[in-house]
């Protein structure tokens, strides 16, 4: 765990004395790592100030995790000159495409540290802005507490809604006052979704069935343009967008496909092969879930020190290659069988 690697006894006694304006302390920042030995990082930020005040611990952890030297995080949403056709027009491999970004508001503590009253205020402010969205982004907001259990489960199962009870988030304080003042905004066609009050104040999501990565990207970009004009997102020029978990800093973007690769994914080097393409593998129901029927969630591994355009290109190229390997291994198997 990166926390253990970088928190020396000297640093601990130096940082133990510090508290951010929102009451975030070293102890609160590292609680999740102390509770869960299987954490990769083990730290959470309670607000933007955390990244400055606790930088002697957080910057080395962030550098180590991202391989980026914190010398200026770039942003570029243009797709000019990149391939924009569907990755899998026949729909043989890719079931769906999703791109999300995390955002927090500069004026508020982040979900690990926010108090009940501020969480309610933040929700009201965000919902007011979301209610003004027009065209394909227009939709409605459902507080989590207002959903029937049947509806809630169905949306989780359909990949639209977050799950409750993540143990890492629990230790970080994110699940306090659950389920109050959390919720989901969605457009009528469910292609544009915003989670309010999960791990980050906002998770802004563009998703659709099939392999239209460019379409999902353009939709997300137009939503971010409108929302960014009305909401003051927490960010700085070195770390990019500030997120509760430092693994999401930078673009805070995870672009993924749900893809069926039954032959390739059986090979022992599948994860290593994806890693060499800059891709991370999750299961059918997101983080900490397992693959089913050879279906995996494959996304960009890096969010910091790269642009949104880089992420798009890396996913597009990497997935194209995985599909070609899957197809070739099918042909090879058939040839060996003498077909
Ligand atoms: P996050 O992506 O917000 O970090 P998770 O990995 O837990 O969090 O994923 C959240 C939800 O999004 C899960 O239900 C997951 O299956 C779903 N999801 C991720 N990628 C896709 C995709 N390409 N198509 C459909 N659903 C997806
Ligand atoms: N705290 C967890 C760890 O350090 C988070 C890993 C990234 N996942 C996330 N949902 N932010 O392993």
C-alpha cells in the first residue's frame, strides 16, 4: 500500500498537527488505508485544501501511483484527427460504452468530510443547475431515499446507479447519513446521468449501448461545458480536477467498454496484456466485481498527466487491438481443429 510506503514516523508526527478548514486531519485521511490492508493507496481527501496541506505525504503517493511528475496537468477535449467510427459496428464484442468524470465543488468539503447540512445545500445547488439542462441532456432527479427498493436494485443491475456499502468509502466517512441527500439525475434516454453525493460530489456520466465512443465523448463534453459555466469545480493546474480519491485526480475520467472476450480473457497474460496497452480490467458490475461470461469492463488506467483526448485515443486503439487478438485467436483455434 502506498500509504505505508510513504508515511514515515517523522512525517506522521509533523502532519498529525494539521487540520484543514473542514476539519480534515491525517488520521481521517488515512483511516481507510489503516482499516483495509488491501488498499492500493489508502488515502482520501476531505477537501481541496487537503492536497496542499498534506502534500508532503500525498504528492509522493500521487507521483508513485501515476508516474507523473506533477509538473502541469494538461487538458484537451478535441478529437480532431482521431478515428471516430464505431469500434465494433457488428456488436459482436462490445455491449456498451460509458465515460465518467468525477467533480467536486470548490466551496464545499468533499464527500468524506462534508456535514449533513452542507450535503443538503450542495445537493440543492447541483439539482437546480441540472434542472436547467436542455435538449438531450434534459432529465429528472431522483433522491436515493425516494427510490423503491425494486427500482434502486434494477438501476444498479442495469449499470445506471451506484451501489451502497463500499467498505473503503465507509472507512473514509463517505457513507455517513446514508441515503440522505444523494441521488441520480438522468436524461429520458438514460444516456446522460449524474450521480450526486457518491464518492465525489458529482459523477458525470455519458453512456450508451454499443460501441459509439465518440458519440459518448461528445455528449459528455457538451454537458461539461454547460455545467462548468455554472458550477465552480475544485481543481488546480498541477493536479487537475480534485477528487476524493487521489487515483482519480487529473482528468478524473474513466472511459470504458463492457466487452466480451471469451478466448483472450482465459489466457493467463490477459491482465498484463491490457496493462501494456494502458488499460485496466474490472468485472461486469464495476470495481470489486467479477467478470461473467467472458464480459469485462475495460478502461483507461491513467487519469492524471494525460489529456481527455489521450484517454480517448488510448481506449480506441487498445480495444481495437484486443478485438483483433480475440478474432485471431478464434481463427487459430478453428485452424487447429481443422475447420
Ligand atoms: P466508476 O466507473 O464510477 O469508477 P464502477 O467501476 O463501480 O465506478 O462502475 C460504476 C457502474 O458503471 C457499474 O455498474 C459498472 O458496471 C458500470 N459501467 C462501467 N463501465 C460500463 C460500460 N462501458 N457500460 C455499461 N456500464 C458500465
Ligand atoms: N481506497 C482505495 C484504495 O486505495 C480506492 C481505490 C480506487 N477506487 C476508488 N473507487 N477510488 O485502494
